């Protein structure tokens, strides 16, 4: 078992860059870290030149000295493979390792992540540096694990080098076997795109009207995921030869065009995530603020939990973030660093590592602040770090606890990639995913995410009472069968509009809609439409209430001769299809399917959670204000309640039965007041 996620304690770490500081500072930095509760540091993920300053010339003296000091001081180390930033000598001599723009022009050296996964030269150089580092440092007693690369697919999730062109053709040949099958899957008869030789195929690039073949783009996304996973596996296989017993392999981040579940299964012992909640409303306008602001990061953490139920945070925001060019953000207010740490832990993190220890005085990230500012003086953040350590010592018994949720949102990578290609799909998903999550958060309904593939579900679907599959536009027989089994066994499934209208190639199916989901849903869709911005908003009448039905409307009716018929619960109130079905319910086996003919608004999602009796599962224990999040982790039959206040004001929480406050060591009854950005962890009374 690894040494930071063994289920026995919560561990704090920090990202440290010894190459940025004089060696005379190392000892003091390590001692201050340890004194502040830091037990683990991550190093070296951008330090290739320090171990291979020239091609084939390896030197380990720098990190030998640093790791020996770590061993002397008792600091544990996660060693990063430095492949996210190739050295200048490599890119100059072998420019083919560089990624390229769609027009074929190569990226220049500098910045980071400017390489491509498929360059034979870069794979060779990667294998060599990883082998040398693992062989030399793998047995060092201070090293407890390895991070592969850094944030795979971050900033660059599209690749257009010549090596990628060649690899793409091989990928397609392996998948389709013949050009005839590829031409069918890509629908190349449309606009005379038919291929007669494999060499005619190139990566999807800019076209006259900016719309490459959508089916080729879907395979391109799969290809990028395959390439990134294969590159990680190259490194993982080498590292495994040199791991000490108990050491681990991980990587960090969660980015697009990447099947993180397969990546984790193939190459990792567990997944780690980089959590920057303040980026939910950064000051430079790079991202638009949501109503949930930093609470929005709980959605990302829930997604990570679907990959690793117990996970780590490799980079946790600790100070104001920002590059010299973007992502400007204010300093965390008093208590927010604690709030964000507890947010990660509440969602399943047993290891939290802050970015970073010292704020760098140079480079692109010199405004990305860490625990310490430029001078290294004592400050509010290091004082808060020490208080966090004390709090975690008081809740160690909850480490290893599993997040408890009866409701899960179902997703799959084919649909995730398709919505980047298809604007119709994207508009639906963007509206629904944010609405479902907000409704769950504000009704204090813990939520999981589950991913479907042709091999099954990432978590057994029977673990959940309710599944919400917002817009499974792409559907296959295998996935439909998994859903049918879940519902027949007693589960409740909620489907949104535009379900089942595409196959795995992204073709629209020549079936009555909702295609492969007709048998399960008992629904027929004779007509559908996007809503018109020039018309009055379309409304649904349900339960004596009106709900807006924006973006897209399926007109639903019970399917004739489908066994037990579906029941119309809600109807469209206006537009030319007024009186037609908008929400249908159908019993199937021991379970129930709800079909919604529009996207999920926050109000509709909240009403559906109430309808299926899933909202506020802890209502007998708490009454919480909307500004608070509730998460529950269970261990050895004990529930640990994490209550997080995202407000700048005090929050009053009604506690309906006596609970034990682990931070305070007292019994809480009737009411608990949380300070601004305050947190609490409670459990049943100790015996």
C-alpha cells in the first residue's frame, strides 16, 4: 500500500523547486515545512536539464544533495519525471519532437507542453531520462512515489506534428482495418471526401468554412487520448522496474481529450488532481463566474472521485494565482485556504499538497503565489497552514472514508468528446450539467459521477438509487443494455432530451427516437426542435408549477405496445406543441425511467430530485442554509459529516440530533454557527 493513501491518516504536502533557490536556503525551508505540518514534497517535474544538461551526459549530483538532505530531515519526496518541458538542446537538435499548429508550423521552444507524444525521438529520449532517473533515485529512502509528466493535455489537447499524422494513420488502420470501413464510419461520401489510399488521410485541420468532418474529429479525440495514455504507459512501465515496495505512481490534473479512467487503470496506482477553486471567478475574465463561485470546484473533485474513490491533490491553491499573461486572482481571504483544503478532503482526498512553498521571483508564474511570499517572511497563509494541520490531526479517524452518494450523474467519453465537435450537443450539455450540479449543491444532495464505456461502468450502477444521464446523444447496444439492467433491478433513471440519436461513429440513427433507448423509456419522439430566441420562452406545466424549457424541446408521447405504457406527467404549456408531452414516467421491471423533453434547468433538476425522493438525504440530521455544502464520508460504519460554509458571513446550521464536533471535541445540539468560510466535521456520538 502506498504511503500517503493507506487509509490511516490525512497527509499534507507542498510543491517545492530546489532549483529556484540557493542551496543555503534548502535546510531552513525543509525545517519550516516540517514544523508547519508538511510531510511530503513534490520535486523535479520541470528539471530535465539538471540531470541531462547535454545529450547523453547525465549528472545526478544536484538531486543527490537535495534528497540526502530530505532523508536527514525526515521529508518524504514525490519525484516528477521532467518530460513536460524538454531541454533546449533536444528541441534544437530534434525539432520534430515539437507540437505544431494546424497549419503545420511548429511551436517554438519555451513555455511548457510544447512536445508531441508520438515523436519516435521524443519517446526514445523520454524512455532514457525516465530510466536514468528511476534507476538512480528509485531506491532512495526519501522517495516514496513518482509523478508522470505534469498535467497531461493541459493547455495543449490538440496535436498536429508530422509524427502525429503518421501515428493517426496507424491508429485508424488498427481500428478499421480497411479504407472501405473507415469511409463508411466517417461518411466520406458526403462532400466527396472519400479516401482511396491511407496516405491521403491527414489530421483534421482547418477547412474553408471551419468545419472538418465531425466523424473524423471524434476519432481524432480518441486518438489523442490513446496517444497520451500510451505515452504515460511508456513511463509507467519503466518506473515499475525500479519502485521500492510501497512506492506509487501517479499523475496530476484532469484535462480534455483524455480517458482518465483508462489512464489510471493502465498506468497509475491512484489519481491526483490540481485544485484551484479561485479560478472559478478569476479577475481577468478568462472564466466567467458561476453562481457557485469557488464551490464549483466540488464538481471537478467529484469527477476525480469517479476515477479514484480515494485520491490525492497534487496542487491545492494556497495563494493568489496568476501568470504574467492571464488567470489573475485575488488572495484567499482568511479561512478560504482552510475551506478549499476541507473541500478537497470532504470529496475524497486523503493527501493535499499545496502549490507552492515559495512564490517564484521570476518566470511566467511569478504571480502564482504559494504559502510564502517573495521574502519568505511569516504571513497569514503559513499561520493558516499550521492551523489546518491541527484540524487534520483531530479528524484522522475519517481518513480512508468513502464519499456517500445515492445519486450519480452518468457520463461517457464519447459524448464528452462529441460535444466539443457538435454545437447542438454542446449547448444542451453546458446548460444541463451546471444546472444539475447547482441543484444538488443547493439542496445538499451529495452527487457522484459514473462513466460508461463498452466494457461497463466505472462504478457499479446498482450502488445508486438514482442516475441522471443528461444527454446521451451517442448510444450503443451495450450501454443501453447496462441501463436496462440497472432499471430492471430497481433503479431510477432520468434522461434528458436528444437521447440516443447517434451511434458510436457519430452518425444520426435511422430509427424512431430515442433510438436504442426506446425499449427502456417507453417513449416515442415524433418531433423535436431547438427553441427560437425570438419566441416567448417555452414552459412546462408539471405539479401545478411552470418550468422554463429552454434550448431544445423533444415532443414526447407514450410508445404504443411497449409493455407497461409511459405516463405523461408534464406537458408543454405554450408554443405550437402546447399540450404535448414534456415529461414522461415509465415503470420498467422493478425500476422507473423519467424522460425529460428539454435541458435541465436548476429548477427542473431540483424538482426531479424531490420527485424521486433523493433531495436532502440528511434532512433528518441537518437543516442547512443554501451557502453551505454537505458531504459525507463513511468509514467502519461511522458517518463523518463535512459542513462547509462558502459565504463571507456566518452561517447558522440546525443540528437535529446530537453530534460530536471533531474540531472542538464537544457535543453539538440544535444549532451550530460557522464563521465566514468556516468548516466543521461531525460524527455520531462516541461510545
